[in-house]
C-alpha cells in the first residue's frame, strides 16, 4: 500500500496538468451532488417545520351538510358539532389519544389604549396548546385548570396581535378590553412559522378559557374539533369509526363523508415525504451525472497511464507479480484520484453551504443541511464511481500479455 501511495504522488508531481484535469471533474461533481442534496434536505426540513406550525399529526373536524338522504331526512341538512362531542370521541374510540373542542369569534374588537384589533377570539381547553403547538413566551404562561374552572377573564395573545396592541411595550400583566369585558394578559404566544391554518392565523388570535368564551358568547355549537391518534397507522380505521359514531348521534349516513369534514394533517406529511423523496432522487441523479462525467475522465486517464506503463507491467509480471496484484495497484490509484478529488470537493461544498446558510433565505427554501444521509449518499456514489473508473483500466493492465509488454 505504501508503495502504491509513493507511485501515486510521484505521478501527480510529474503529470501536474493531467492530475489537475482528472481531479477537477471529480471535485466539480462532488460539489454539485453535495450542495444539491443539502439544499433538498434543508428545503424538506423547512417545509415540515412550516407545516407543523399548525400542529403535528392532528385531525381537524368541521361540521358541514349532508349529501345523502338518510332515515327520512333530505340532503343538505346542517350538521353542527358540540363541545361534548370531543369527550364522546375519546370514550367511544379508544384509539384517539386526545380530543378537544374549539370556539372562534372574529367580530369582537380588542382594545388597549388607542390601539384596536379584531382578533380571532378563540375559546380553548388546556390540551389545545399541545395539539396546535401554541406555547407562551418566557415570562408568561398558558391557560390552566383554575382558569377553566373559574371562568377567568384571562387571555394569551398571538405574537402579532400583541405587537399591534402593545408594540414594544410589555403585555403580560396588562389589561385589554374585548367587547365590554376586561381581560388580563397572562401570556404571549411564541413566534412560529405557520403555512396553513383555518380561520384566523394563530399569531392574530386571542386565546381564552373555553368556559369564559361560553359565558361571553353562549354559542350553541363549536367552530371545530381537534383530535390526535395514539398510533398514526390507525388513521383509516379511526376515520371509519369516527363516521360511525357521529352518524349514530346526528343521524346521517356513515358513508356520507361530506356531512362532517375531516382534515387529516398527517396526509400532508405523507405527501411531503414522497414529494421530497422524489425531489432528492432527482437532485441526486443530476449530481450523479456530473460526477459520472468526472469518472469517465478518470477512466480515460487511467487507460493512458496503463498504456504508458506497459513495459513496467511486463517486467513486474516477468519477475512473478500476479494479475490480482497488478489489478489492485491500478484500481487503488484510480480510487486515490477519486478520493483526493472528493476531499477537495467536500471542503468546497461545505464552504458554499456555510456561506449560503448566512443568507436570509431560510424562511423560503430552508437552510442547506449537510446531514449524515447526504454525506453517506455522496460517499457511496464516489466509491462506486472510483471503482467503476478504475476497474476496467486495471483489468486491462492485469491481463496484458507479458511477452507483448516486454517487446513494447
């Protein structure tokens, strides 16, 4: 091995231009595949982060209208959900881990000093925070059991709602008016990225105890419900059971999926997974073609090297060197060329990724991420290219006729 390394560095010193041109294709191919895959990985993570701003693996339930006649009822009958339905689902469908109801009202103004806003006033339970990834900033808190039990006039403001009402002023501990009722601000929502929503974006909401909401507005039905499964793999079964349970209570056809609408956010996760799997495969293929061109350059150079060293090969074979020894020598040289170019390419790619990571593009396309999966894919492709580029020239060298080599 040491002898092979000596010969490798000797050839580089004596054939600097050839070595540079050979390695350039590998360096460029390595940079292309690493940067492309890192961008794909970063874009994937940012998209998932944006989606999960609304909550992870939750199902949002909306009452709608029937589209099928059932038990003497005509189509078009309105199905309205009620607060107790959330408890019913937990009791009758054990596969549901947690379920909660949600109220929302958007016409009542919130006022502080001279600032006015019409937030989405949202009546929620304690579990809403976990389901919807709504957490209070440091210095404030989320709703608790006492707030719910005593129907307290307390509110957690979305971060944008806080900015509109208070600007840079501290909000926690201050009182705002919502309608004709004073509310104590107990928390401000942590800023989050949220691509999708229903109703009002969370940053513009005012979250109050569900019991307080009922006391203020006295709604007969909820705006929507939320639930999360214990095991996401049971989604199809739970969906079927959900319609059976709801159809029994509200008397509609269990096969009428339009009567109550389910928005399963986990379905979007599946779409994103397969979309980015395809995108990363495409980016990998594009980078691989660039790398393959560099591999062809290595193979061509190795064929030239074999031709130049025919006499050396003949002498080594004449004094007893086996074919496998010759083959491994030239194969090792090719792999060393590829790996040397790969190391340089990785260093350049890492620098490019670091520079791009400083640009303000994370919110849109994510931050390029050189993850272990990206590195392993790149290394695997480089090894394959190195072996493929070196094998055929090495095989030719190993199977040259000794007499012809010496005659040459």
